[in-house]
């Protein structure tokens, strides 16, 4: 028994060192994932008249992981200055856009609740970006200000890791058939995991154990199918990571939409809301590698064209300029 524990601890330690080694060599390789041609056209003349003021602090310190990537993307196109901007609303980051000498409020609502709009903040904003944007839209009097906010990848190292992880995905033989790591505090997740663990058509690899981000990306790269399930919000960083790596993604339809909607059977495979076809869908795509590979290519292309931080920044600027003028 003691020998078994020691072997397990040795394996865990070796795995941790391997993760750290991967991260170090990826970071110092000098490679990065650059955006391709910008999908949201911007006129340089108009950009010269625009400045973004970014808050020094956030209402919730953890908000940085949801928005800092966007700030970096914005700096490619416009001047971004740090400023003391009061942050008084939960789940929200308030920016300022200075357009031809006039200052306007810009809101990024990163909260998980798609039906929740802060009316006070909305009234003070020229544009209100809602990350968990409700599929049906909004019927409020100022709904024209509310636009989809996309989703910002939640880890700052993704762009340094991505070229290496993608090479691994393209060159290796998949180790996992169906894969997903989830906490089970949500009913939809519990039901899906029970279905996947109970079936005998294929191997499901998952669990509750947290792993380092770099290892999660490599596990995603080594999977034939990745399962997407909702948490507090329908859209989550796991989905953004799947798209970035280029995965065949299967999961229930989202109640929230991205700024460029994902297309069923093109970028993702949507299962029924009751998950009754989750297992048959996984089985189908395991047996049809050409369809699976097409989904993987489309997912990766979607990230590069629409979710890369520079693409998302261009979209935000496009939406701001359309309203500030």
C-alpha cells in the first residue's frame, strides 16, 4: 500500500515538473499566436480621434482575467490610458471612450446571468457589451445600446501556449475518445457526466480533479471529442479554449450567443436540451473522422477570425465608433 502511494506521488510530481517544463519552453520560445486579417474593418482616420481610458482597479479583483486580454488587444489599434474610473457595479467593468474631445461611458458586463442588465449603468453608457448576451435579445427601451460582448479567453498565457498546443493536436494520435473536466455543482453537468460514464459505446475521460492550464490544453488537443457544459453562465472559458485549440465540441445549445453566433454542425455540435442525444452524437462523430476534422478546423478558424483578442478588440472599437458618431 505504501509502495503504491509512493509510486502515485512520484508520478504526480513528474507530471507537475513536465507541466512546468512545457510552460517554460513555450514562453521562452518567442512564438505567439497572432491574429490574421482583421474581420471587423476599422478606418485609421477615425481611430486617430479615439482614446480608451481603462480603469486602474476593478470592483472585483478577479475581473482582470476576463478583460485584461481585451485591453491588450485594444492597444494594437488605439491609445489606451489608465485612469481612476469608479467601479461601482457588480459583474461590470466601466471604461471611458474619448471621441473628438468628448467622454462617453462604455460598459463591459461579464456577469454570468444573461437576463440581468444593470439599468443604472446602461443609462450612463453609450454602448453596453453583454458577454452572456441572451439569444432572444433584449426589449428594454435602451436595448439598442446592448450588444453581444463575445467572450475573452480567461488565461493570459493562451497566446504563448497556443502554437505549441496546436502542433501537438495536429501531429499526435488522440489519447482520449470523449473528454471533459467539470465540477458537478450544476444539474446539467451532473446529468451529462452520468450519461457519459454509464454508456458503453466509447471511453469517456473526465473528472473533478483540477490540472494546470497547460496540461488542460494538451488534454484538449489529445481528445477526439470535447464536451461543453454550462456553469453559472452558458458561455465559459472552457468553450473559448476548445475553439482556440481546435476541438470537435459537443454540448447542449447555449442560451447566450457570441458576437458572431456559433453555427450548429459547423463550429460546434448542439445536443438536445434534455441531452437525450448526447451519447449518440458522440458515437456518430467518433465514427466519422472527416466530419470531426471539419469541425475541428472550423472551430480553430472561428477563434482566429472572431475570438482572438485583437479581433475582439476590433469588434469592440467598431461598435463604439458606430454609436459615438
